[in-house]
C-alpha cells in the first residue's frame, strides 16, 4: 500500500486548484478532468488530486454548503441519499460528484495509487478510496455516508478536519468514512476557516506537537 507524507499532501491539495498553472504541477499532471463542474487531476506518479468547490454551480449541484441565494435557502438535505455500487448509502450529491471522477479514471483503464482532496474533493476522496481500496487524505471533509458502523474498505481514508470548520460536521445525520483527525488550532481564524491555507497551518501545528503522524497510512 502506498504511503505519503501528510505535509506534501497539504501542498498538493492547495496547488490542485491551479492545476498545471501551478509551477509545482506543470510537468507532473498526466491528465485533467473538467466536466459538469467536476475537476480532478491525475499525476504521472498515480496520485489523484481532487480540488473542492470553485464555482457557485458546485455548491448548488453537489450541496456542499448551506447558502441563501435570492431569498431561497439551499441546504444539504438528509433525505437526499443514494446507494452506491457497494450498497453503502451515500449523500447523493457527493456520490454524483465522485462518480464523474470514477468514470473518467475507468475510461482510461487506470487506477490511482493515492487520492488527495479538499472540501467537496474530500467528500469524493472518502467514496473513491473505498471504491478502489487505495489510501487517501481528505482535508476539510464533510460527512458522506448514512450507513452506521464499519463497512468494507472503511479505513483507507484519513479525514483531517479543523474543529472550527463547520462544513466538516455537515450533514449532521451522516458519518465520515475512514479515520477522522480533529485539529484544535493554536490560534483562531478570523473569517472563513475552510480554505487550504488554514489547513496547512493546522497540519504544521499538529505535526509540531506530534499529534498528527508524518505520513498516511
């Protein structure tokens, strides 16, 4: 099983939003997906990068965050679930997002050796790490599955969530996939605390205190 340094995963997750435009990824991305408001990058070394929501349509289509737009409330509905191929009951929006990526990878007859995602990408990371039985790290990961208790291939994904990031606790009646590491920040964040730059700081603090391992798994 492939192991990867968590500090390097943080940098890749942050760089994934820029894709090949980011100097650290220019020559390392084998191919990229940008379809139906779903983005992903497969690196030449087999690592799959899944950035989070980067457009309003992402939020509305995949129900990542609670929003009020034009007086209408959009929210993650606990009733919006769907069974995956494994029989696991997933949040429908997250499953739809992950399936676009899964079909793209399978179309090229490939399989990643490791998955790294942030936010909406962390939701997909939880689902896809189970689907392919490969390790993954999800930063700022929302809850993805309705099923309770242990299920097959549970445990491949590590979810790294800040205690002050409310997205990580939604939807409230769902569960995370795999292992969850809750980060208690040394300093509070003024304003949004969901961005990767805040997770980079949290990981550095946690590893400095030896409360977060160097690599996963």
